[in-house]
C-alpha cells in the first residue's frame, strides 16, 4: 500500500505512470476533500486543480505530439 501523505504541498511532481492525473491523488490522506477532477497535464507538463489550487508538474515535461 502506498504511503499516505497530507495534500499540503502546493507543488506536486507526478510521473507518467500516474497518468491520467486526478486530484486529489490516492495517497493523499484527505482523498475525499473535494470531488475527483481529472487534470490535463500531458500537453503543457503542468496543471492546477480548480478546487484546491494544488499545482502539478509532470516529470520529464510535456509529451511530444500532445
């Protein structure tokens, strides 16, 4: 089981294996803090959750062709 963590960091790096990206992430202890929202991160390499303002950055940057 993944280690639980608080969703208190405002910038979270995610790997391509975590796609499709949604907030909150499963390992956040407050996983039910707001409705799950899928975030399009592939095109720009970054996304911001409209509910909580958490900023996500994709490790390796945007995908070519997106």
